[in-house]
C-alpha cells in the first residue's frame, strides 16, 4: 500500500487540535508533517498558493479533501482562509528536552512568562513567539495559565508548532539556562536600559512578568539584564502580550530576520 493511501483522512474532525490559515498550516506541514491527521482545502482555491500547499502535502503522503466554504466553516469558528489541518497535539517538553534543544540551535531565542494568568494572553504570546521563530515558551507550573482550549484558540495554531515547557521552579530553570550559555533578559517598566540598547542577537531568553505585578523578585535576580520598552504616551505599562510582541520583534530586528 502506498504511503499516500495509508494516511487516514477523517470525514470529520476527531477532536484533535485544528490549525487554520495559510501560514500556520504551511508551517506545520514543513516542520511536523507526520502529525497532520487531516487536511481540508477550499474547493474554490485554485491559485498558486493552494498548489504549493498541495505539493507539500503530496511530498509527505498527506491526502487533501476539497470542501465547500460552508463545510469548512462548519469545522471551525476561526478565520480559516480556506485551509484547515487537524494535527496530533504537540507533546510538551520537559526541562531536559529544553536544555538539549538549546545546545543544538545556534543563537536560540526563548520566551519565559513569569506567572501570566490570562489564557488569552498566553495564547497571544505563543502566537507571536511562533511568528518570531522562538524555540520554546517557558511557563511555571503553578499560578500561571496553562494550554487551555481558550489559549489554543487565541494562539491560532502556534500551540501546535512551538513547544511549551512547564517548569516546577522558574528561577532554577533560568539558572540552568544561564549555565547553558543563555543570556537572560527581563522586561521591567522601570529598567534603566531600553530594549534597543541591549544586544539580543546571541542565545537569548526574554522573560516577561505577570499582568499587573510584573516580574517576581526571585525571577528578577536571575536576569542578566533588565530592559524597558520606550513609551511616548501617558500609559505606564503595556498589556503583557503587547509588550511581549514588541520585545520579540526587537530581538528579530537585531538579528536581521526580516531582511
């Protein structure tokens, strides 16, 4: 039996997470094709982008079902752009896997969220981390949002492409990463240096504080440097997901990832 025919393509979603939108679906096809359990494409899409996606699927032995717009909308309430993939959930990493992955990547970019409790903020941070090529997102086990259905929905597929590492002791994890050669950069509104004044091009972990309270004291102690985001307005602080996006994009700007 051919590889193409052996891949199960369900008539309806089985309950596994859905990845929607061209960028997210293409990313999972390129990075984790073995996790794709079903792939649906709008029957009206006959453009080069659809053809490119079909080639990627064919290379991995994944069959595509063409559906009407109404049938696609019945599968998800998200803005799907004409393409939906059902995927096996991405297994969370443990700290040992994180340290191993860090050692295998040149100048990794990581994100840690110190007690972010709103699932929508977690999902938004995860989505931006994925867009900026972050290796993983680190969250503490206690007093922090987990990967709930709400967080996955806001992440819009990023939860299936960017590993989330849940750690028992965030401060200890920061210490271990420092010993592995990672530069730990904490975000704090009152920091003396602006983000663009600090070199973020090397192996870097960006640490964001919780809504309202910011970084915990022990977390702050394990940061190599604290940075702030410039502000010209009267608002004292930004929403954590907005601040995370700004800091991640500053790191990418310095690394020349948009060139």
